[in-house]
């Protein structure tokens, strides 16, 4: 399906993606890249790969929460 829409870029560099196109993407996270002098926008459905470089290590959310809770309770015990 081919669809074409024109949009204005705001002074902050923002563009509104029309609702019909957003619905077609099936994701609220997108990736931009330049390809042959064109800006390509594509949906990102697997966030793990996108944010992998920011991961501090392989630790589950449950383990991370327990560590944070221990830090908070330890700090609370030390306060006079």
C-alpha cells in the first residue's frame, strides 16, 4: 500500500505522523535512518535490541528491584 502525506517541520524539529499511518506502524517507537538521501522511518517492535547498548548487565527486573530495596532500607537504617 502506498500512502503519501505532506507535513510541516516545527521550529523544534517535530513532525506529526498522521493517525492512520501511526496505526499502520503498529508501534509507538520508531527508528530513523538516512538511506539514499531519504529519511526512512520504521517501526521498532523489539525494544530489547534497541536499548541493548544501555543495559548495565543481565539482571532481571525482580533482582534489580530487590537490590534497590536493599539500598533504600540500608540508607534508612543509617539515618539518625
